[in-house]
C-alpha cells in the first residue's frame, strides 16, 4: 500500500510545481484619455474636447479603442496615437481611421509601442485643417 501512496504524492508535487511554473495569464489593461486644446504642444484656443477609452490585451498585444470628440474648428483631417510623454510631441505610432467621431478601432502593437503604452508614453491626437499639428490631444493612461 505504501508504494501506491508515494507515486501519488510525487504526482501531486509535480502538478503543483508545474502550476507554479506556468506563465502568468494575459492581462487586459483599461486605459483612457481626455482630449483638449490646452494639452496640445503648443496649446491652441480651440473649444474642442474629446474622450477615449481603450483596452490593451497583454497576451495578443491588441489595443482596442472607442472615443468621441466635438467642438473642433472644422472636420477632423487625421487622428493618431503618437509616441510621446505629456508636454512633448512625438511621431505617429498608430493611425486611427476613419478620423470621424465616434472613433472606434483596434491595432496590434509591436513591443516598443506596447512598452510606451503601458508606461503612459502614448497620446491620442485629433488634427484639423486649422490645426495641422493637432487640435485636441490627450495622454493615454491606465
């Protein structure tokens, strides 16, 4: 009888070890951005505002977003996620198409983009003809 008990105990120990060594499960991170003209670099006088909510799946690296904006000086000509900290301009990281409100879409991020997103170093920017560099902007945060 003891011989049968020892292998069962060994199997239980092995199962526990495997569970502890199993990779962490994927995480879905909730994100948001509040867009306005004073967050632009440099700031402008637009009365436009907007909001964006997003989720990021750390396993698939998929960023999904929904947002709205209003009060711009004219139709949006482009919308993007840019690399950059608050107060600094940066290059386009992920285009948002179409740029019309409401915004909705998704993209798979590369490792650099994912690291920037999770570190709070991506912002969303809505561009217009009157404000080619961006009319409203919001930092994407957890």
